[in-house]
C-alpha cells in the first residue's frame, strides 16, 4: 500500500517533472495549476500538506 494518496503522488510527479527540466528554479504554484488545470489555491493547499509531511519545502509566495 502506498504511503501517498493518488493525488499526492500526482502532485509530486508534476513537481519532479518541472524540477527536472529546470533544476535551479523554484516550482511555482501557478505553473503547477496551469499544468494540472486546477486553481492555484488548490495547489497551495496540497503543497502545504506535502510540506507538513516533509516531502517538499514550501516557500510562501514563491512556490516549492
């Protein structure tokens, strides 16, 4: 059984894809929202949840 929900895995995979293309750049919440076709607020909420679990580093007003 996975440690992550399907949605959490989807977010992590998308963040990894963006980070792989531009390793030195911060992954922007707006960028993820556009890629995934969802609202920036939903992305921010999930990034905060993943940050609370220690999976990503969230920098408020910058992304992850």
